C-alpha cells in the first residue's frame, strides 16, 4: 500500500498539532482557505454548520479551529497525498514541509503478518512490511522473548518444529521510534490430517468495479471456500454495512449516496480473508431509465427543530441509566442533520410542560418537528404518556404528559413533518383506569411515530461497559444519517433489531405513520420569505444553547484564575477552574468553587474534581473532549431550576515559601443565566399563564370542564385506579438478575436467564414501564453551542463481561 494514500491520522497527533499551528496563524493561507480547496472533493466537504463549529473552537481553552477541521476531514478518510496537494494549491510551503518532514520520519506498517497452519517439517514464513525513515530495523518476538536471528521483515522457518508454534509479533524500529505489528499465531501440527482439519479461507470470486446510473440495481459478488464454511460481511468506504452478510450484495435503485469503495470480509472461526477493493460509480445525470419519484427534489423544511427529553433520576421510582447516553448521541446525530436541538435531563412535570411549550414556540409552517423521549412511560387506550421525575408512586395521566395532545398542538403550527420517537415501555398502567376522550386529530399526512417496543411490552437497554444504550438507539444511531424517507429508515431499523439474537422475542420496533410524501431527515432547509419569524425562532433557540464566556479572576495576592465552561446538555454545564498565573513567592495554590445558588441541588461529589472522569461526565468518557491539564472540574445539573443569575464563590488557598500555614481568599462570581435557565422552566413566574397549557397536555377526560384549573400546578382529576395492594395481590412480580455487582444482594438466581441468551452474551433488561414500579432504566444528554460533536462508533457490543440480563416473571397475568 502506498504510504501517501494513508489517512491523515497516521501522521500522529504531534504532527497534526504542528500543522494546525501553521494554519491557525495565517489568514490568507489559513484553515478556511484549506477548507475551500479540500471541499472541491465532495467526499471531504464540510457543511457550514461544521465550519461554524470549527470557528467556535477559538473560544475553547487551547482550542484550535484548524485541528478540529483536520479531524473532521480525517474522519471522512482524507489521505495524506490529498492534503499535500491542497496545501500545494494554497502555496503554503511551511505547512507542506511540516507534513513531508514528519511523514518521512513516521513508521507505518503496510503489510501485517498472517496466522498460519503448518505441519512439522514444512517450510513457512511470517512477513511484515513497513515504510518510514531510512534504515528501518525489525525484531520478531515469540511471546515475550526475542527470536534469535529474527531481524528481517520475513521470519523464515525452513523446517518448522513442534516447539516453534505459538504467538508472534514483529517490532519495527528506527532510533527511538518503533511500531508493533498485529499478533499472529503459528499453529504447528504433527500430521497433515490434523493440520488441514480447518482449511484456510480462500476467496474464489472477487467483486469487480461497476459503473451504474441512478435507479439501477447494483450486484457485487464474492465467493469463498473454507472449513468451517465462511461467513461474509460487506463494507463501503471502510464502514460496515448492516445486514450485508451474504455472498452477493444487492442494492436496488442505487443513488449517488451508494457510490464508494466496496469490499467483503470473509471469515470463519479460524481464518479470515479480504476481497479486492472495488469502486462503484453512480452517474447522477438524467436519463430515460431514471424515475424521478425515487428521489424528489421538491421536499424541504422551512426549519428543523428537535426536543430531546431524558428522565432517569426519579424521586419515587427506580432510577434509569440509558437516557443520558441515548439523548447525548441522538443530539450529535441530529445536529449533523441541521436540527436545532434542545436536550434536557431529569425534568419535573411542570418543567416538562414548559419545555414542550418552548418547543412549540420554535415550530411554524413547514418546520420539521421531532420529539424524542427516553424514560418511564406507559400506554392506555392507544395514548402514550411520558412520566416526569416527580411523579408520585401511584401516578395516573394527571401527573404525566400525553404525547397525542402534544401532536394536536404541533398540528396547529402547520408543521411540515411531525416525528415522535418514544423510547419507553408501553405496558398498561394498572393505577390509571381513566378512559381518555381525545379530540379528533386533523387529517395531515405528515405524522410518524417510532415506538421502541410493541404495545403492552417493555423496552430494554444494552450495557456497554461504563455507559448504557437503550436497544432502540443502539440500532437507530447506525441508520439515522441515511438519505431515506423517515418511514423507510425506521423500517430498516426494525429489520436490524429483528435480526439481532439479543432482541428476538423481547423487543420489536413499531412504526405508525400517515406520511404520504418522501420526506427525509436529510431534506434541506429552505427558509420562508418572511425572515422575521425565522429570526425570532433562531433567537428563541439560542437562549437554551449559549454558554458564558470564559473569564479571568484576579486575587489580591497576585494569583490569576481562569474559569471556562462547556455544555454537556442544555441543562447541564461543566465548569473548569485553572490557575493561570502565580507570583514567584507563592509555592502552592488551589482554587475551588463553593456556595452555589440555592436553587441548584449541587452534588458535592461532582465538584472540584482533579480528573474529569470522576464526575461521570459523558463528554469525557464517550468522546475525546479535551480540557486544559491541571484543572478542577465541577458539573452542575438542573440549570432549568435557576430563578436568578448563577453565582458561586471561588475559594483560593495558597502558601508562601518558608511559611507552613496556608492563606485563603474568596471572591463571589456571577455568570448570568447559562443555557436553558434563560427559559424560566422552573418556578412560580407566570404560573397562571402556564396552567391552562399544562392541563391541555393531560389526557382529556369525560368531563372537559375539569380541565382548566385556576393557578394550581396540577389539575384535580378523579382517580379511579385500583389500590396498590390490590394490584400486587393479583399481579405478583418478581425479578432476578445476574449482575456481578448486585448478585450478592439477591437470594435467587435464574439459570434460564443465562441460557436463554447464551453463556457469553447477556443484556440488561430494565423496565421503563412503571406499571411495575420496582423496575426501570437510566440516564440522558445534550450539548451547548460550544460542545464537542464527535460521533460514537455505533456498535452494539455483546462482550460477556459487560452484559447483564434481568430475568423477570409476572405471575397471575
């Protein structure tokens, strides 16, 4: 493989940072000019939104717009040679020399050794090839021990012995630089029969490049032989194609989105092989064979708005885990689709109603509106209810938000597309026997419901090590960026879930839709002629996404402190505190934050931490979000509860040389109302103005006169559900789990729970339905304007060590 065609990230972080310095310090030959030239190839072109995100990196401490831009095009697979050609067109010789000099001194392994089966006495060799600086050296290892004489790129065994089998690795070095190859196994057998028991995978037919027109059917074929019989997995542009696991890859009605480089990975338990990489060219020029209705160009949105809600820390019910990760990842994906996103965690009933009210203010004629909810929920008589964190133990529709009522209010805005993604359980609420009387919905062919599970069923989540995904988002995030009609996209997600052994018989996606047009989440935004409405919408959205500017605080002793801010969600903010300047006679100092505004229920365990990971922040744990070193980090949640400006004290402790006692100084800092706190979702302000709206989101009853209630927070509605004791006497529910962390608290185990999934694969099944109020699910997220936007890998992991399956039994049903 040619070195210059390697991806940019192969240059290493030091090289890319040095290149970023050259680009940041230039105006005529800076990163914006580079983005313009790089964008001439559509594969690496960045959107205006992404370029704006690059610009905002200058606001981050030690932020670099150029480094962020380079990362964006590197993720798209931009090679070193294309970067060099663009720098050459710019005439930026210093940047070119930086790349060339460092590239020539970088060791890159271009041919990895392969595991082999061989019979005693036969000839066999292991090969490793690398490029980089002159005079590269090689050293082979068997396990931890050097192989004598193994100092060339090929390790040759003229007459291999039984004792020479094992695991091998090659180290390529030059001076102080080195790189290791992959570990490979040399399997030595005493007889040919035993050695050939498992045959090497051999590809008999490789795919060939194709040139097609839009609307054609593309078929790529790959055939292989091996023992055990090989399996197949197709890739496009190094991205796994879900469901493409047959020898023939067939795509009907191809579009330009299907063009790219394809190859097939063929493997069995013992061997693997890769097919030739082929190119599929899709001609977008018009022709008689094209059917225009496949990809129309006349559908667009006047704007795109999304409200993402995740409830996990319930006051009277079991807490959840997955909402934090699900909302976080969905926020990043929707922003790539040009959605204005507000993402909120852990809202009370009043806060949820006000958040929906603010969401409705962002809607208008032709706007695409998307509402995602992750948390506890239930379904009665075809109506879906979202449960706030302060819902009482025996909650009814009186305490919850009705999704169908929200839809009615959205329809009044004449929206172009209404999407509801409900990641919650749909079990019947045994405490709520109220039969709602819904007003008839308008006949609009623009409604799409995506339910994480079927009626009267629970939704589950997948444990991925430290953090947790709901099953719905685990599959949805792999498809969400595809250019498909939204219902077709959800159909594909449903098919993916149906093929997964972990979800069969447990959870199945349900789609309900009245959508008659091919509207997609990727549809472009075409603002209307009346720009005043658009400007008001943009300002309204910006309220919930603007962070305070970083600031410096000077103390009398001469110490200078810097405060920086990052948004984790629209209502969760990270404050990082660093000492910028210290007088010479002060040998030790530390600044800590305290005395936060009374409205915030600050968790002291998440304040003034020396390592950001200690705060369980998703910004640090799932993404490469970088902050300055030697900082103290504080995580503030529940910003929607702020009635006044956020204030806190900076307590500085310092020590002079030749003095044992520490000195203290303190200063109070006010940073205004950050992020969503500007929307006044919490408190008694304008209480009466919201009461009728609050009640309008409840499930309508047989007596409409009971809906409007003076100034009370909640509507007084009749409760006719059975008592809790009565429910549990007729529906005795027990649960058993196999979590290594909680097993010691349980007295029962269920071998069936493990055997149903397999000895090495388990899933967490926590119930989001509060019909069974002992069970639940966890966590959620959203970013501010200056937050990191990197994508997760989107894989659904099934490693045994991170999977738990909660087995449940419901007796008397």
